[in-house]
């Protein structure tokens, strides 16, 4: 049956259908720790109707399908299927409409966040969700991604008002609307957000935009220890101070980032990166409170980014932490944890994590979106060192248990993929039967990214 399907797809897509090993290898995994798995072929559609044709053929022949965007996922979400095909959405990269007066736009799935914001820069609006990588909005929707500005602007669930989705049988549906609110039927938009391509392929995304702030002010503040930094961030949120971002880097990560990103006049200490969005008046009021809270926890004077270029360099260094750790050695791999806990539990969880990393002797610098309770240990390891991998698995297991004990979640923004399937059973064992029932009703032949999120059978 796969030969018959290949023949049909080749006839329709010609050079946009490839079975070459080199092409298949390029779409065999994301930025994860898994060995690549090559699908039987890769196909490159350009329209919703072409995606529909592919899924109809694959569904009729019961051939597994793996959607692929920019390949920046971290949990094995985009690992290939040796019995199936990979659908690369890279040619679906058009900005379809912008309605600046209504603060919304519609884009194809492979438009990236940087591409969109470059397009919007003359319109007085911007797209605020910023995971570290220049990810595609369709993939960000599929994993319910967020990033450094979630504390003010929310996550992909917050900003998406509608989707175009191609279902496994090839049916094309549009969910949601352009309006600020709707109560029309089931919330299918949120069903597909975070589904990681297991229910259908997101081909278009309708997103809400935000006005570019009148004033943007960025600063760093150093602390004598990590607990003091995290406690400050916790208090800023609990006081209700309006702030766009609070990012934490521990001492180890600051040392790495200073070298990798060539930062000047920056100290290697536990550090908070602050950014304030608003009018000059509201920013100054917020800054006054945050400076006082920082000083109460032995924080340094604020060191301000004096220009837009300096602000961009500072935040680029923050976004590049994954790659800065990976660059520490040749042929090394990086595994990033992704727990998120209630803000009142954040000091306890990060303090526990830092002690465990030191006890196990891991190279695992730490960063966090501490304004929303989400942090990452970025663990460097040699893929041939099996003993080190056992320690990483032990740390990951124990961190998950600690987060759940504190009423947190196993993933704040990376999704489940392959990596966290057994952890999902710990967090939501009672939900799994419902998820499976939804999956079976929409994808009766189990062709959509099978084996990701949970095992159906």
C-alpha cells in the first residue's frame, strides 16, 4: 500500500515529493536527544487543499504521518516514522492578512515569529510569544509554546483565536473567529492547541497582536545566591507589579552566556533580567517597586540597557542559552527539563533542583521564566556516557516528582512528544482515557503522529 501511495503522491507533487536519504535525514528529528528516524518519504505541500490530498491518500492506505515545521521542538515531537511519511510545511510560509486596527492577523503554519514581527514593524503592533528558537507559529500552536513574555502576554493558548486544521480524513475545518470572544459551541481551537499533530495538521493560525509599547526598558540585577534572585521574582509577581519579562540565569549559565554571546560589563552571578513595557510613567512606577524588592533581597543596583541594540543583544543572549550550552563540547547532546510550578512554590523547587544538580555532578546550568513559575535545567552530556545518562534520568524523574508534589506540571511549554509520555501518566492518568477516546474518534486509523503524547494501544 505504501508503494501505491508513493506513486499517487509523486504524480501530484513531482519534485515536492522526495524519497532521497539526504532529504529524509533532514526531516528526521527536531532539536531533541533522540536518534533520527527517517520516514519513507518527505512531501512539501503549499496549500490547505494539498495537505488534504496527502492525508486522504495516507488515511486510505493507513500510512502514518509526521508533521514537520522548523524542527526546533525539544521532546521528540517531530521524530520521523519509519513506516510513514513526513509532511514538511516549510512552503506554507505566507502572511495571509493583517488587521492592525483590530490587533489580529492570519498566517500559514510555517510563518516564524521573527518573520511575522519583521512584517508588522511598520504597523505599530507585534506578536509577543517568543520561545528561544525562531519557531513556526503552527508548531508553536501544536505544542502550546510560550517564552519569556508569558508573564504579561500569556501563551499560544492566550493569543490564538482560530485555526485552520486538516483532519486525518482530509476534511478542512476552521475553528474560532476573529472576535475578542465567542461562545459558539465546543472550544475546538483549544483542543488542537497542544495536540502535537496527533489529531490533525494545523495549516493556518489566527493570532491576536499587541500594540508596541510606548516605552521599553530592560535591566539586569545580580544577587549573591539563586534563592535571593528567585524570591525577588516571586515577590514581584505576588505584589502585582506590571512587568513584561523576568528571566533568571544562574551563575553557571551566566558564565557560559558571557563567553558565548560576548557580553560586556556583565557579571557571572545569579541574575535576573527585567523588562518593562508601558508608558514612561507606569514603567517608572513599576521599576521603583521592583528595585526596592530587589534591594531587600540583597540585589545589586539595576544595570540598564542604554539602547535598543543593547536590549536586543541582552535578550538574544537569553534566547541563545540552549546553543551556548551545546557549544561547550564537540558531539555533545543537551537535554532540557521543563517543569512549571505555582509561583509560591518556585523558590522551593529551584533550590531543590540546584542542590540535586550539584549532588549528582551534572553540567546543568539553569534558566527560568520565573515570572510564570517555569524553569529549565539545560543538561550537557556525552551520548556515549551511559552512567551520566542514568544520572540525568534520575534527576529528571526526581524533578518531575518534586514538581507534581508542589502541584506543578511536567511541561510548561515544550509539550510531551516521546520524551514525557510516561510522565504524563503521572500527572494526568485520569485524563488519558478521555484523550484516547478523542484521538480514536478523530483519527480512527491512528495515522497522525502515532506514538507521540501517549501510546494509543
